[in-house]
C-alpha cells in the first residue's frame, strides 16, 4: 500500500515541479509495488484455509481491521497504474490493469469490511477496543473513485455510470469514516490512553 502511494507521490511531484527525473523513480516504485503484491498475495489468501483462525483475527479489535490493508493496497495500485502505467505500457493496457485491480480490490474490500463489521459487532469489543486501525475499512471506499476517474475519462459512454458508482463509494466511505472517527474520538476522550 505504501509503496504504491509513494509511487503516486513521485508522479505528482514530477508533474507539479516539472521534475522529469522523478518519473523513473515513480516507475521503479510502481514495479516494486507490483512485486510486493505478488509476494504478499499468497500469504494473504492462505488465511482462507483456516476459517476459524480467520474469524478470530477478524473479531480481534486490535488487528482485524488491518486485514483491509491488502485490498487498500490493490486499490492504490490500480490508481498508480492509471497514472504511471502509461509511462511503461500503452494507455489502454494501463487502464485495463487499473480496471482489473480496481474490481478485485473493491470486491475484496466490500466482503472483508462487511465480515469485519459483523465480527466486531458480535465480539462485544466495546469502546475500549476502538483504535486508529478501525479507520482503514471505511477509507478503502474513498480510494475507489480515484481508480474510476481515469476510466470515466477514457470511456465517456460509461462515464455517467462510473460517476454514480464513484459517488456511491464516496458517500459510503464518508459516512463510515465519520462514524469510525466519532468512535475513535470518543475512545480517546472517555477511556485511558492506548497501551504502548
């Protein structure tokens, strides 16, 4: 997730500062992010073999939300392919990779977020279990419109539908983010400090 985001930062800085020397750095970071995804993919999905352990991990207030970092990484990678990919391959190929990663990331994020929310609500974690990691599942929804925007520009005939889908994810993410942020602020105000 971080490597893909850093690639996007380098791309933005290359454009903003007219610093072409940052473009190869962005490309290397994008390639590295893809390699890391391929390495982490099997480790992430190996969890599906032991459903009981996965259920326990999901219902753990401290670590369950962190499972959402993988689909978030896929979504950031999709945005990076839309932005940086055309420097490596054709725009059509880059947008195809963007669309595939976007769909995979959004589907995994949706399923994981629903499973996490269900597990947490049943675990009885209470306000003491709330932590900053709880913001990750809602924020994933806010990344989806960033991956949809280049697709909408490239395919004007589908732009209206993509805009509606983007706004839906933006609305869901904003509402869930505000709810989780409220819980986090309440946790910070009403309970003791987080353990080191």
